[in-house]
């Protein structure tokens, strides 16, 4: 079974589960062989992804070689002898092969290049604005959804009660709905369904819930990014993927609140969103530079723009008064080992690599950033562990995506 | 079940030692001014893999010896330059910059030449890759001069370090990707469609002289005819500070008084030189030699 985008669906493929509209109506039943008219229907209904099986393609040696070349291209920058990198390479190979076997076509070199955004203008020319300048009016507090601050206020007050917290959270209907969806997803794995915010607080804890609320508010904040610049769905899929991996890795470490790491992973690239908003043209040049030089986007940002998305998030999250340990894990997910307490940034660092490796089979654009010396050792994991959490990740990703969007 | 052998590895060729990497990178820098960060060690390892195999060399140490002492070292250097350069480009790249350039810089330069009672112009496109940039400039001149173009004597000198790119540029045949931001009427007017893609028309092509040239070769730079305009976009990004200073200074020397230097979108002369006067336009800065 593979998930394909609607534009990748070909006639003859077979639906591998019931396809329902947003309001739950059955559109097409499981087992249906898709014809042209069905594909048009999906298109009209705005269905973005469909689970299908075959007509499975036999992968001959030529096809396997193409897959290997395609996947290898993402790994050129990383240490080929590193055990974790090697495992990620194998994972990416297998996932890509199974998608291709199910009818997915490997993207061409041209398709993997950044979109053209010549009509979009940067607000700053090179060397005329650093991270502070470009994050500027985003850092004016009133611009950030204030529900988070109201939640924090309750939590920080001396007589914090679950009831008061529930009341504040419930004033934001959209937020409450998303929180409930999330706590009911396999991410938490509670045996029975949770139908109220106060019950969610009792089970998950007030602090955890406020961290989740922070994540959701931040995502809402970034709705107006030019869609021609980046595929926002891919962006958030990568982010959620990284969040899930962060949480799963964090669960292996002593004394870490794993929900916080979920949010750190979820928001690890927020700086990039500000860059897209303020420097669309330069961001696109950085993407081109990354692709043509086979380097991670992080490196390309530094060469092309002069600083990276983590330098931007550092300014932004400080102004938004994010909890310090959360910002630390976000701001240093590319250089964890230079930090006095590298553990949490290192978790997001590894998770980001995993999310990128998984993304290869979704037509991701950029080189795997690679694992810093010492980070893998610090986490004390085995390469088998990476495979174990892969399965859990796959079980959770779709539901969490739908909880957030 | 996996379709790939469980022993499939990421490493495909011989490893480069830290010492060999430093030697190779110093060699590249000395020859081309291109600076390779240590972080790109593995990238280089794989980039050179095929070449080492072709030469039946079993270590980077041997390859370094080959580069330095073999009787074919000159030819090998040409190959090396092709391996280490990246050539991303397209026609009408950075349209906003080109608009500002055409409406202001080019207009002013043309006016000044006219005032001197002349009709000759020289433009230098340094690091021209496969030719899209200098051909775009030739088209802009045609568009700006209109009927007058025939009377003018315009030369565009276009250089690159990669022989493969120079050959491609001379050939003048391009695919859709190269055309992606080219206005449609320009494409119709200055290109003809062929089976292999779009070919630049001879009247545009003849304005441009393509030549292999290494920007690290100070003597060769001195032989480039004096220019009214220098384009050097997305090239100095590959150089270190010293090399940036060297090439920018040679553009300064090459430019005629009142001439302009244009850099890539993500480049500036910040921390390189104060010799030029920056002139600000929406979307770009033009650097004027006063
Ligand atoms: C990214 S391309 C830019 C092409 C074009 N100017 C543009 O902006 O679209 C950079 C080019 O600079 C060339 N280059 C790099 N180092 C050079 C050197 N030392 N001498 C001459 N050309 C060089 C490369 O071969 C490559 O074709």
C-alpha cells in the first residue's frame, strides 16, 4: 500500500481503503479499480492523497539502479561510514523502492529544482539586514496569537487550577478542537476517547498541554507563505515527522519530557518560514545553491544569505518568550554538540536527519544534513532502534497531520 | 523483505584521508581560487570517485601525484575544473535585477557613449557558465538599441573555467529549464526551435566571444579588453575573501570610468572593497566606478 498524490494516480490502480470526503461521506469504496473518471472526481473534490495498491511494477535491475542513484544523491554530503547514516540510507532505499513498485515515478532532476519566484521581491538586499532585521515585525508580541500567553499566565500564576486552564483554552474553539484531536490520536494512545479539555488536562498535564497549544498557535501564525515558493504541505509533513521522531527518541532518554521534544521537532524549521516571508528570492537562491552543490539547505543558507534559519529562530523565539529549553532544542538542531547541554538539541538533530531520510521517498528536495560527531554516541542508540521507531512514526503521522491541519 | 542486499553500503569508492583532503583542497584553491570547506570532504570523495576509477588510481594520494607530476597534468586540470565547478544558470536569471539594469544602468552607459560621439561598447561576463547570461545581455542590448543596433559595434567577452561549459555556450542550444524565466516574445524573437531544444539566433550569438579563462590568472585578466559593464554573478560566492578581493580589484581596473559592475543577488562588496560607488535600485545594487 502506498500513499500517492492525486496527480500521481494512474488508471488501473486499486484503492486500498475506503475513500471518504471530509464530512465522512463515502466517495469510492476500498478495492475499486480507478478509471479516468474517478481520478477526475478526486481532483474535483480536492482530495490530495489516496492510498492505493499496484498495479505493482516489477522492479528490474535497471529500475533498482535508478532508485539507488536517486537515493544516493541525498547522502553525498554525509559520512558514508557512519552507522546511523548507513541505516538511514537503507531505510530511504527501501521506502523509495516500495513507492516506485506501487507506481510512483522518481522525480527528474528538473522537478527537483526549486520553483522560480522571480516576481517575489526580498525586503532586504544582501548584507542590509541580519536575523534581527528580518525577524523584526514578527517579534512584536501582539502579532503572535495571544491565546498562548494567556495559557502561560494561568500556568505561572500561584493558584493555577485545571479548571481555570480549561476555561482559557476553551475560549479558542479552533485550538481546543485540534488539541482534542491530538490527544485522541495514537500519539498518546489513551484507551478511551477524551471529549473535553478538562479531561485532557487531567490526563496529559497542564504544562504539556500548554506546550502543545504553543505548537498549534505557531503553526497558525504562518498561514500566508507564498505557496509557489515551498510546498507547505511537504514542509509541515517534514516538521511533524521530525516532531514524532524527536518524541520517540526522547522517550529513550532519562528525565526528558517527550511532548516538549515533539513540539521542538515540530517547530525546528520556523526560522525558515520567516526567511520565506522576508527573503523569498534569496531563499530560492539558497535552494538552488543547495541542490546544485548537493549540500544541505542549512549550509546553503549560510553561503547565500549569510546566516541560517536557526539564527533567525533564535531571535524570534526569544522575542516570543518561548520556554528556554524549547528554544534551545530548536535553535541548535544543526550544531548540538557545541552546546553546554547538547542532549535535547541532539535529539532534534537526529530526528531531522530521520525525517529527511523518510522524505527522500516523498520526493524531498535536499541533502541529508548529516550527523555531527559525538551526537549519535551521546544518544546511545542502536541502528536497529531507528527501524523500530520508523514503524511507530508511520502509524502516527497521518493522524497527527490531520489533527493539525 | 528488502529488494536491496542488506550489505549495500553507502561508500562506493576509496576514502580520502584528512591529509589528502587538505592537499587536494589546497591544490584546487591554488589553481582556481575556489575554496572548499572541510564539511564537503565526503562530497568531494564521491565527486572524484569516477575519475579515480577511470584513471585506475587506488588512492587520492596517487591522484594528487597525477595532478602534480604526470605528463598529462595539463589535460587533467581541465577535467578537474569541470568536476569542481557548478554551473547553475538560466536566461533572464533574476529578472528584477535585469529590469533595473536595463532601465537605468544600460541606458546611462549608452547615453554616455553617444555623448562622446561613439557607438562602441564592451561588456564582460565573467563566469558565464553555459552562456545564458551573456546571451541575455546581448538580447537586452538589441531590445534597448532597437533599429540602432545594426550601427553599433558591441562585443561581449564571456569567460568560464569549465571547458565543457564554454563548448555548450558556443553550441547555443538550450532546453526548457534554461528558458524558464524568459519572456515568451523574447523566446520567439531570438531563438529558433529545433528537435534538441531552442537555438540562439546567429545575430545574437555573433556578439559574444566565449573563451576559457581562469579568474585566478591575473595576467589573463589583464588581457581582457576594457569594459563599460562587467557582470560577475554567482561566481565569487565560491571564492574566499582574498580571492574575492583579487578578482573584484581586477574588474575595477578593467572598467572604464563611469562603468558598472553587477553582482549576483546574494553577493555584495561588503567587506571586499570601498572603491565602487553603490547605486541602489529596487531589487539590486549596481556598483559604479566613478
Ligand atoms: C553558478 S555559475 C553562474 C553562471 C552565471 N553567471 C549566472 O549567474 O547564472 C558559476 C560559474 O563560475 C565559474 N567559475 C568558478 N570559478 C571560476 C574561475 N576561477 N574562473 C572562471 N570561472 C569560474 C564556474 O565554472 C561556473 O560556470
